């Protein structure tokens, strides 16, 4: 998979997690542990996107 394709996939996953977090937060019965895990996954994706973006700029 090319770096650009991988970046696009990671960005799509990040947006999906963002929507899932927003949806979960609208419910009063939101599970704090689940929210924390979703936020950790989102942050991990953000870090990976930044890393790949940096790699892409140094390669080109």
C-alpha cells in the first residue's frame, strides 16, 4: 500500500472514530472507559498520520 493510500485510510478511520466519540458523548449513559479507549485510538491514529505525513514530505 502506498504512503498516500495508507494516509487516506488512516484519515478515514480517524474521522469515523471522531463521529463515534461524538455520538457516544451525546448519550447520558456513555461508558467512560469506552470513551477513553476511543479517544486513545483516535490519538494513536493522529500520531500515525503525522508520522506518515512527515515521512512523505521527506521522501518527496
